[in-house]
C-alpha cells in the first residue's frame, strides 16, 4: 500500500524540479533569484505568502498541541492568523513596504535597516540574527515533515532517509529556479494545501458523525478530561500569546516581508489581501479543528512519550493515519509536504540573502560580479539547509518551542524598528538599535530563565509568551529612545518617504 503515496510523492518531486529547471534559465542575477524581478502578480504572491506562513509545524506541532490543550478554542489561532497575520498585514504593510524599498533601492530587510537608519552596523546584526535564528525554525519544519513521512510509510522508510531526501530536494528546487520558479511552485502547492485541508477535516470528521457532531463530542470529551484530571488546563496566557505571536509576529519576519518587495503593482494589494486571508482562514481553521479532534481518539491510540505524557508532535499524524484510506492519506502527505517545502524555500532564500547580499557584497567584496553573487547565493542556500538538516537529525521533541524561540528572536528584534521605520519619520538610529536589542534579549532571556529556574516543559509552555513580550516591549522602547536622541537627517527622510525637496 505504501506504493500509492510513494508514487504521488515522486511525481510531485518531478513536477517541482521541472519548474525549478524552467526557472534556472530565467534567472540571470540575484535580483531575479531573490525577488523574481519584482514582476509577480497578486495570485502568485498571495499563495506564496500563505504557503510560507503554514508548514508542517502547524499541522504536526501546533495543531496537535493546542488542539489537544484547548479544543475548539484553538480555532482562534487560525482566525487570528487569517485576519491579522494575513489580511491586515497586507493592507498595512504591502504598499508602504514596496514603495519605500523602491525609494531606498534595497532588496533585503538588513539593507532596509542599514539605509533607513544610516548605519551599516545594523545590517551586520540583522543578517546574523536572520541566519542564526531562522535555522532552528527550518529544522523544526524538517523534523515535523519527517515525522509524518515516517508514519505514512509505516516506518518502512527511516526518519534519517526521509530527512535526507527532503533536504536534497529542497536544495535542488530552491537553488535551481530562484523566486520566479518558487512562486509558481508555491501556487501549485497552495492549491494542494487548500483542497487537501478541506478534505482532511471532512473525511476525519465523518468517522465521528460529521463536522457538527464531532465538534460537539470533542467539547464534551475535553470537559470530561479536564474534570477527571487527565488533562491539565494550561495557564490563561498561553492561548492569547500563541494568537499574538503567530499573527502579529509575521509582520516582522523577513521571509514574510520579502513577499511585499516583489509586488508588481500597488493596485493589486487589496486583491492579494483578500486571497491570502481566505487561504489562511481555511488552512488555519482546518489544521486546528483536526488537532482538536484528537480528543476523539481511543485512549490506546494516543501516542505517548517515554515519560508517559502525550506526544503532541505525533497526535495529528496518528489521527489521520488511522482514519484516512491510503489514497487520501497520500493526498494529505502532499498537503503537508507542500506546506513545508514552501516555508523552507522562503526561509532558505532570506537566510542565504543575509549572508550573500548583506554581508559578503556589503562588506567583503562590494564589487562582486553578478555571476559570483548568484553562485554564492546558491552556495549559502546549501549551507543553511545542511545546518538545518543536522539539527533535525537530533529529532528535537519540542517542535513548538523551537519555532517559538525562532519567531520570538526574529520578530522581537525586527517588528518595532521595521514598523516605525515605515511609518514614523522621527524614528532614530539609536531608537531602532534599542528596540532590536530589547526584543532579542527578552525573547531569549525569558525563555532560558524559565528553562533553568522551572523546567524545560514549563519553559516550552511559556515560549509563546516570551515571544509576545519580546514583540510588545520594543514598541514602547523605540519611540522613547527616539524622542531622546537627535532626529535623522532630512535628506534620508525625504528619500525614504519619497518627499520632493
């Protein structure tokens, strides 16, 4: 029976590698490789944004953990992701980001900070934060995807084999076609994700009497489990912090902001906002509803850790593996594979650009040829994937924590300096620096403080809270420090905001 998902997976890989090969001949320089020449329309970019947003982490880690802990209340995470992380993000950030990056002639977030705040030091810091902290995020995606493959193929294919194959495919398709090809592949993957998510919910729910019956039963079951002490209610702050972290956090993540740089026409932003909102609403709610349905599994079906606790990372894979026929299970495998590869491509592109464009060309060799720059971009794509591969080999059993640490460090560092840099002319270099260091230190300091003083489990539960605090506090630090320091040069503001002198 494993031949069905194996055939579909191989066919899927052949298709995306074919598109990557097409893109290889249409990528002449880093501008084409990283931004697709800024020629992409709303459908391609909206699907590219949505597929980069959701990966194996939401289906394997987040949906399992928070669906189990909160039941149907976990749907608020999906709703927040759609309304705040997708629709509102496009409407608020899309036009201003595209316009200002054109005015400043920048391609990356580190370049944006360097030119907007007139400090090359910020480019170095930003590039290092991106490469260092997006690597474990990428590893968490590899890990979640490999878990699902291992279960679908009935453990006849080892975790290491799956991880190796996925890493190689990721390298080939990202380094081959660049963003022109990736955006088209993301569109195909987005269609698979959209249809597969709806199919997954209805097929699994059908085993419990349909969607409405399953929803009613799981709510009753969850209450019974809480009353009996089988499930301990998480602290009140966990769900709001998860909604906040995963919804507002994407406003400061470079792999998401990158999508706005490539918009072809500002007039298409509203259409892109609608498309990505609908996409995110379906994907997010489908994932968390499926996670909530794990409460309907028989006690003997619930996967356990060696210590006897619930293995959150295997809840959803075990649920769908036990309820879907093999043909449909193969489709769901492609759904999660699509989600993961699209996210990985965004992470790899942004991280490799941080080293190639911002560090190498920015400092080591400013006169590097277009060919050299493109080769280095591809080389560092490989390095990033290789590091993520070795982290994932250790099978970290804390996918949600790993992602929360990464999001907290990156979004906590960049969100406030980026937002104020876009909209407030009085933002100063020192204000941006203060916000960046505050977010970075808070996100890591709080997590490791809880890790040492309490326990790894408690630290993991509070990781989204640490990330949320790291995003909020800099929003107050940046304006306070900016008011206390000299304003930026008028010519810099005129250039950034397109003001005619």
